[in-house]
C-alpha cells in the first residue's frame, strides 16, 4: 500500500519538477539544482522502479548478478552529472537538460533494481566512499579559486560546499549509527570453525 | 627540566618493568592454590589511584598555562619567517630578562622554530604553519649566543635550516 | 555471471567513453576550461558588432584587422573583479608600449543601464587608459550585447545587490578577427606572449 | 567460544585465506628487516660512521616511516583476521584483495621514493609533497599518495568485511562491543575478547580511513591544481588523526594474538569482564580524540583541544596498563606457563607497549612537549611500543603459527636471538630517549659532532636488534615457506 502511494507520489513529483516553472525555479540556485532537483529525479526513478522491480527483473536477472551492471550504470551517470561542466550545460543547452531528466531517473531506477542485490561488502565500501567523496567535493566547492559553474554565483557554490560538508558528516553519523542498531538475524553457530574456510592454499 | 623528564620516565619505566619481572618470576606453577588471589579490588584501587594521580599532575602541569603568550608594553616582539631552507628573523639582538614573543610564520611548508642555548638544550619551540602565525614567549636569563634550529621536517635541507640570535645585557 | 560480467564491462566502457568525451579527455571539468581548450584548438570568428566609446565614437572589431586585441568584459561600478581586470589591463598596456607590439586593448561594458559615456571615461581615467592603445566601449543595445556575450561565452548574472557576477578573463583576438585564446585575469604574461606570437 | 587448541598440537583451525595470512607474515619479515636496515643506515649516517647524501637519507627516512607503519598495519590486520575467523565467518578472498592492494601500493610507494625521489616523509604533511624545493617532481609525490591511497582502499575493504562478518554473527556493533554486558550485566552470548577488539578497531580505524582517504585525495588534487589549497591547520588535523589512529590500530590488532594465544599456555580463558568491555569501549573514543597531542606546538589550535590532548594522552594509558597489562600479569601469575619463543615474544609485546606508554604520556604533557617535541624523544617512545611492542607481538604470532609438534623451547639460538633482540631494542629506544633529553632533533640527516657518540651507541644497539630479529625469524621464515608449499 505504502509502496503504491510512494509510486504515485514519485510520478507526481517527477512531472512537477519537470514542468517548466518548477524546473526553472529549482535551477535558479546551484544548491537547489544539485541538492533538490537532481536527488529528486534519482529518487523518483528509484521509487517508480521499485514498485515494478519483479516485473523488470524477470528474465533479466542473469545480466545483473550482484547488481554489478546496474550499479556501474548509476555510478557513471552520477559521475557525469557531478561535473560542473555538465551542470552548466544543463542550464544552457536544452539537449543536456533533456539528457539530465532522462538519465538521472534511469540511474535511480537502476540503483533500485541493483541495491538489494549488492553484497553487504559492496554496500559498506560504497557508503564509506560516499562520505569521503562528499568531504572532498565540499572542499572543492569551497576552496576553488574561481566559480566552477559560469551559470551560478560564487556565494551559492560556497553554500553548497558547506551544506555538503554537513551532509557528509550527517551521513557518516547515520551510517555509523546504523551499525549499532542493526536488527539482522543473529546467526548462532555452535562450532567456532568458520564456515566457508578457504583452507590451505 | 630535560634531565628531570628523562629521570622520571626511566624510573617509571623501571617500575613497570619491575612489576613484570615480579609477576613473571612467579609464573611457575605454584602449590595447590594455582590461581592468583582475587585482584578485582586491587585493580579498582589502581584505577582510581591512576585517575586521581593523573588529575593532580595534569592540573599542576597546566597551571600556569604552558603555552601562554606574553603581552604588554615591555614585551619584545620578534617576527620569524621560515622558508625552505632558512630563517628570516627581523630582530636578532634581544635584551636579557625581558619577555620575548616570537611571531612565527612560513612562506612555504611547515617548519619548526626552536631556540637552543649555548649548551645545546632546547629552550622553547613552536611550529610554523602556512597561513598562520604561531606565537610563543620566552624570557632569556643569560646573555650569549642562541641557536635556532628547524624542528619540523621541511625537505631535504631541513637540518641546514639554522640561524643564530644574540641575547645581550641591557 | 558471464552475462553480468559482459554487461558490466560494456556499461563501464561506454561510461568511460562518455566521461572522456564530457571532460575533453580529462582536461576540462568546467565549462570555462572546456571553452578555453576549444578556442585554443580552433579559433572562433567574432561578430563585428558596433560599439560606442566614451566620446560617442563608433568602434568595430574590424577596425583592428591586422592587429591583435585583448578584450575583457567589465561594468564600471564593479567593486572587485573588474578593478583587478583594470589593473591587469594597465600592466598589459605598459608592456605593449615598452615592447612596441602592434596590439590593442578593448574593455567592453555589459552594464547598458548604468555605464554611459561619462562612466566609461571615468573608468579609463582611473585606470590610466591610454586611448591610443586601450579603448573602452559599450554595445548600442541589448540585442547586440547578447550577441557579443554569446560569442565570447561570457555569462553575466545579476548578484542581487545591484551588481553582476561574470566570468572575468582576458580574451585574445588575433589579427584575423578570431578569438584565439582565453586566459585567467592574472595570466597577463601568457596573454602578452600570445599577442607577440602574432608578430612573426 | 571454542576451547583453544592445547599446546603441542599443530592442528590449529585454518582460517579463510590462511595462505594469504602466511604470505603476509613472510612479507612482514622481509619488509621489517629491510626497513630496520634503512633505520640502521640512518643512525650510522647521523653518527658519522658512514657518509650518505642528505637526499638519500631523507628518502630512506620516508621509506622507513611508511614501510614500518604499513607493515605494522598489514601484519596486525593479518593477526586479527586469523583469530577473528575463529568466531565469525569471513570471506577469504577479501583478505587476498587487501593483501594485493597493499603490495601494489607498496610498489608504487617504493617507486615514488627510489625512482621518483620523493622524500616528503611518510606523514605527507600538507603542503610538503607539493613544495619540495625542486627536489622531487609532482609525479613522484602523486605516485606516493596514490600508493598510500591503494593501501588505504585495501584496509577499507578489509575493515568493511570484518564489520560485515561481526554484524552477521552478533546483529550489531552494540552487541559486538559488549554493551549488553556493560550496561545491563547480561551474561548470555558475550562476545569473546577478539570480537570486542575487532569491533572497536573497525569503528575507529574505519573512521580514520574515511578521513585519511579524503585528505589524501585532496592532497593529490592540490598537487595538480595548486590554486585549490587546503587550510594547513585542517590538513594537519586530518593527517594526524588518520596517522595516529592507523598506527595505534596496528598495535591493537596485534594484541589480539595475546588474547587468543596466551590462554593456550595458561589453560585459562581470557575473561571478558565488565571492565574489559568498558576499557575497549573507552579506547574507541580515546584513540580518536588523543591525536591533538601532536599539535601542542601549534599555538593557533584552540586551547581546549590541547588540554584535551594532554588529558586523553594520559587517560588512554589507563585501559592499557590497568586492564590489558594487569590482566596478562594476573593470568601469568602461578600459571605454570611454559616459556617458548612465542609466549616470550607475546609477553614482550605487552611489556614494550606498557613501558612505551610511560615516555608517551610524559611527552603528552604540554609543558614537557615544549622541550621534547620533535626531538629524538619521539622516536624513542614509539620505538618502544613498535619495535618492542607491535613487532614482538607479530613475531610471537609468527612463531606460534609455525610452531612444530614439540614447542620450540626458549633455548639455544632461539634464546640467544630473543635476548639480543630484547637488549638491542631496549638499548636502541633508550638511547633515543636520552638523545631526546639532550635536545637532539629527530629527522636530521647530519648531526652536530657532540651528538655523534649517542648516535654511534644507538647504531650499535640497532645492529643488535637487527641481529636478534634475524636469528629469531630465520627458522620461522623457513617453516612459513615450507607450510605454504605443503
């Protein structure tokens, strides 16, 4: 039920942020462009795909074992839109803008299909890497000697950097904190000998 | 001060070593009562003792504040700037008995400014950090030549980054 | 498993290609750098828009044919970056004089509302512009201004407190009237060397 | 928890990536001896016993620093992996990746130093890698940073796998850190010491790796885009936070060998008491907050941070001395322990760590730091708990790992090697402390003539330490190679 509700909400939000006035409003500031519009597009893609996960996955599982393909796609898309040049492009070039509204929801969708399949090790590494990278990004935004995006004001870039730093620390605390209140089923084993021992090489 | 620090450390290290030796000398299987006596109480006493001792020494060592910077009309102010690999000191003759505040800067990487007396004992030091000015104060009690050494590794001529100041009687 | 490996490699290879393209081969992460690399590689013609200088005379880029020009964009009320541009132009003017290079300087104001002939003359006076080398001018109307800004890829944003934010740079226009190089405002040495390169 | 194997057997449960652990110990022995040789070379150069160019000296110094820190971390991680696999289910291939990234990183680092000429010290203190005074170029510094990043990524993978396995078994880190016992006295399913230690290490070393990765990447970007500068004070905080936690973690990981092996000798389980749990939980916080004692000489640091550094320096000695050392000694008391190479080295490890804490805590006082900072006092204290602590624990683990059916008793060459190593190591470190009290700066390629005598005595002890380690590791290496072939 909630998933259905979320699905419709996501469709609604996707339509809303794509509509001209809202789109332009969010793109007026670098902060809302990068921290509201772009994440919203990803989240909508995620939510929409999640509802039809099984239908989409059916017959295609073998192409996305462990979520590797979907994750790679999403990471490439995110890297592309992290480039200041792409951000500038999306404001000035309708083709870029169109690409953004297509690729980001697709990246979100591909993440939604892949995330549950990712091995916990990969998820842990991704989370650590995310926090680290956000700290670096925050530094880049705040210390860049010039504006990274010609389309935006320097103040906004500084503000973006500061918000990203706060988000990085917040996410770090969240990820760290979640380790302490996990509810994973406890696997009790009698033997202390490890399962899946690599044995002697 | 230097010798006291060394002496105290060595004595405490020997104390720790003595405890080890005592315990190890009794590591052989004893008579029937194999296990050590209940030591929970002793551990607790040690813990509390360590806390109390630590608090006392810590408070004592921090009063007066060991990084206090002298200020006032009679303070001699010296500007020191480190660069790979030399010092620039704007005032190299300093009166004896007056508090001196060194304002330490650097033009490139981190350096460490340290003043050594004629007996090659380190008297006072402070880091030089890019973009900052670190301040440290010292009052020279005897006239003579004092050497300036670099204490923070700053590249391949780090050990050559030396200079001299002269403390003179007024 | 094999299918996934294949698909992942395909995605990564395609992605790497896209990112390579999107950064001009890992050289340009910002639109500004990309623009500079593109201009250096293939100089772009600049529309011959008519400008008006402080004393009402008309100036065209075509007036400079045969001579290299460095163009910058300013507004005279600018408290920060245009002052710095002015200083760097001043330095360039001295070097052009001293060196005898056949080159000129041109500052174009994009603040049509506030920068009239009087303001332009005042800016020239403050920065010591020698009219035989360094001229100041403004486009006649907003349409022509837009044309000019687009050609130089200068983006001007109102900063909300009466001024503007704009990408400040030294634009080198060759004797053939083509934009051949864009340099940071403090790279006046590189810009000057670019001017000299046209002599031989 | 399983009853550990009785002494005298060789049927230790093999761990996942058993081969990688053994390979790591072999690598450790090789790197250790090489880096000790570098150390001896530096001491001899300082004592004017040999002449080397300062440029070479500082390259050796950089290699010695990063090599020792790296191999301490790597060997510690192998020890923790080996024993943790007794309690949780670890995926063997992860350790192979960890080891592989380490080796690639080390190759990059060695290349940057000995081919590229990088000599910016292992601490890569911003902005020294970028500003070399024309001695090494940007490429060398970048290769160095990339090498360290690769090693760091290996550690991240390793730590995440450990964290994953611990959560899989204990549900969450609160359980794995023994909070139910600590806060409500619950006695059921109390994690063994190894799990508690591993969980604590994952928390603090994980955080430090994330911060370290950020500052490394920032330094790397700064090399190529110098106009992107980093605040030097922030950089220093980040680097010392990362470095301090990392090197501490290497000791804490190795201590697990004591928790797991000593009970085999004393026939008494290492008990997880409330105070044990409390001290490890305290360590999580203390080890991260203590790094400011590296910044006492930076007057621009806020005073509260410096006071915190002094207090926590002292406080972090308490869990060590009152819990680990005290417990070990009570376990040994009247235990009838059989002394062999492994047990002797493991006890030495705790001994070196404990006595090393003394000069560390004393230098952690601001008033002392004012005259001891960056003198040879600093290498003095950390050689006590690295050379006589971490290294002893690692060698002890290796000796135990390769023990033969009959325990190698502490006699003959074993005893000689052990004694020479112990005396050499002690003497070496104490000479450093004496030199520190004589205000001799650390990290100086050439020394004043009046310092030469101390350097020469130090060189002699260094030679002894190398000799001792050499004698100890010779049979261990042979057996490691044999057991890997078999």
